[in-house]
């Protein structure tokens, strides 16, 4: 058995310092093992201290006794060209932009095992699953839920023109006029299931009532001030939309004109809605391009609503859930939706 003779403390510190300068964690670990042995510790004690196998301690000491400092260096540096290089990472990055079905596989989503198989077909380089994990980490890839989208029936030119008109409307809005984003959201008694932190080996459960019930909220977000107005209803029809228009007309009494930016949902252009607009001449509707929810700013408010209230909720009745929804919307109304402004989380009433 190799035994490293005792060395003074200054020698041991210099050895570890030299290993740390190499930037190699393997060399540093070996140098710490040798320094501990030179300080009088026995191999079993060193193995427990650094949480390594005793055989690894013995090999390190034997290598240092035979080669000195060179025995601590990582010998894999001379193994040749690295498998995982910029070219290989670029291939994997390209694969993530596509689907396994594009390469003849039945599975529609990627796994690490399937990625390394297809990358092997593309590059001729075979790596392990753990190496593929390092590649994905290097690319800052993430495993998330895809976002469902529907293609807009308008041409790109028509879509850009309509969006540009809405942006110009907001940018040149006179002081005596108001522009708001409007939309409706469904409130389900069956909770939306979302990600949450859990302890290792445990599984959280969300109790559901089984039979779903629904309520509906129509809301508006002021494009200039961020003020939130909302109304609730038991049905999602034109009467809910008309109630929202009447709430706008009553709230902005001094505005010469109220511009409402909204989507193309059927209740916004029904006969009942047209009759209400004749009674409320100050309100003017501006329709977004079809299937473009990302351009409706109030959608971000609904995301906050689901994240803070409806996701994984524990309400047994729709009344209790709607009460909390109303409290959230009333709480959020005074806050301005401006950039770089944080909002404190809601707390339950005492």
C-alpha cells in the first residue's frame, strides 16, 4: 500500500493551491486526498471525509508516489478530440426546433435517449445520456409545455397594418380620450392544475368537486394608466359584454371617446352588442387580428389571476372561488401595470 510521508502544513497548502490554479476539479480532489494523507490521516478516514471510494484513495496515493505532481493531473486531456463540440451542440439545437416525426420516428416529443440516437445519425458521434444532459444544459434548453396557437387567417400585411393602427392609436391618444384592452375569462370550479414545489418522495393532491361549474368575468385594462375594471356573470354571452361597456361608460364619464381594443369573439359583434353601441356613442371598438391573443395586454392579467387564485385552488363551492377572484381583481386595480414595477403577493384575510 502506498503511503505518502508526512509533510509540513505549508507544503500541503501549496499543493492544494497549485491544484486549484489548474481549474480542474479532478486534480484538486486528488491534491486534497494527498494533502490529507500527508497530514497523517488514514485512507479509510480520507474516503469518508471526501465521500469517495477507498480504492480511489489508494490509487491516488500510488499514482502520486510513482509520478509525483503529474500523477494528480487528469490523464483524459490526451484522449483526442472532444465528442461534444460546437458542431454537435448546433446539431442538437437544430433538432430541438423540429419534431421526432420529421426524422421518421413515431414519438411526437423529444427525450434525451431519442435526441442522442438522432444526433448520432446526423453526426456519427455517439454519446451517453448524461452527456446529452450536459449538452442541453450548455444550450440552456428547458423542458416545458408547448403553447397552442392558431394561424391568423389574415395575410401578414393585413395583420401588421391592423396592429400598427392600434399601436398608433395608443401612442397618439388625446388627453380627453381613453383606450382599454377588453377580454373575458372563464372561472372553473374544477381547479386548473399547475406546477408546484414538493418535497422529495411526496406527491401533492388537489381535491376536485368532480362536477364542474363555471362563472365568467369580463374585464378591461386601461392602456395608459393600467386601471382594471371588471364585471361578473353566470353566462358568457352578449349581456356580459354589454354590462362591461356600461361599466366603462359610467367610469369614464369625462372621456370624450372610449376606445375598446378586443378580439373577434362572437358576443362582441352580435345584434345585442350593436344595439348597446348605439346607446353608448362614446364607445368605439377596435378589433385585433383573429387569433392574436398575445397582442391583447389583458391576457397577462388573466395569467396572474390563474396563478394567484384558480390554479390548484381548494374551494368546494363556486361562490367561495368567485369571492376570492373578486378580491384579487379589486386588489390589483389600484396598481399600475408599468414596466419594472413589482406588485406584492396577495394575503388571505385574517
